[in-house]
């Protein structure tokens, strides 16, 4: 019997991953920069909270999100009462799950990239009259770009492969919230190993291609920089 691939999980997974990293990239960068520049009581606890989704089992993260955005959760109740809507068991919930689990990777990558920037260059820009916002966008971000791109790729791959948190808050609704990892799991559970294997090949090819591109891009950038005498 010929196995027919349903492409909806592939398309939805890509949409979810792109939507997730749109939030993760912006807020991950800003959080990393603020944690680098600000000093306040409880900073270590806040940073631990940022990284927590990376070490918690995804299903635990999903459960906590379920308590937050479920019908009886504070966010879910607010949306239901004031906007007559819910994000639980919708594609938006899958985006939220992907963003939460991918955030620590972007945050850690951005933090390491920002810390690698020579502070003397930032100080030089300040002495020339640049405010903090301009220093950030014209000095810090360009010099941190390789690390930021690495965080972006890793975050995208993480969001693309998210399973545990997604199934808790978005469920497995074919044609609506079924992403690639969910499609793989339920195809294998129904003993359709051929379909599960095809989905595995697709998601593996996608993630491998991105990591491979990142490695090639990084090496090319390093060679170009060395050729210009920057190292």
C-alpha cells in the first residue's frame, strides 16, 4: 500500500517555528543585553528563570503553560472574559510553546555574543555622542552578529522539533495543530512506520540543512575576517 504524505504538519511546523523565532529573536536579544548591562538584586534568579525551560522536561513546561493560558488560568480567563477568545488548543498555543522552549537558546547565544564584544569599542561610541540605543544597534549588534545568527538557527531548530509542551497546550488536532513531531509520534503509535519514517527524514533534513549552512557560513565569515587582517 502506497503511503501518502500529508504536508499540513510540515507547513504548520515551519509556520510555528518562524512565528516563534520572531518573538524569541527580539526578546532574547533584549533580555540578554539588559542582563549584561543592568545590576539589581535577584538578577541570578531572573536569569535562572530565563534558562529554566531548557532544563525542564518539555511536558512540565507545557503543564505550566496550560495553567497559565488554560480556560481557568489567569491569561486564559482574561482572554475569555474580555475578548471572548482562547488560545489553548490553537496554532497560537503551538507558537507560544515553541517560543518558550526556544527562548533559552537564543538568550544564551545572545548573552555570550554580547559579552564577547570589546567594551572599549562601545565606550568609544559613547564618547562620540552616541546614546545607548545607537550604541546597541550600530556597535554591539553588528559585532555580535555571528553569535546572534547561531542562536537564531538553534532556536528555530528547537521550535521546529518541539513536542512535549506543544501537545499539552495545542493538542493533536489534524489539520489544525498537528505539527511534525506530533505527526511522527501518532503515526508511529498507529504502527504506520513508513509515514513516521518519512516525516523523520523531512524534519531531519530541515534541521541538518540549517546547522550545515550555519557551519559553512561561520567558516566563510572567519576566513573573510582573517583575510582582512581582523585576527
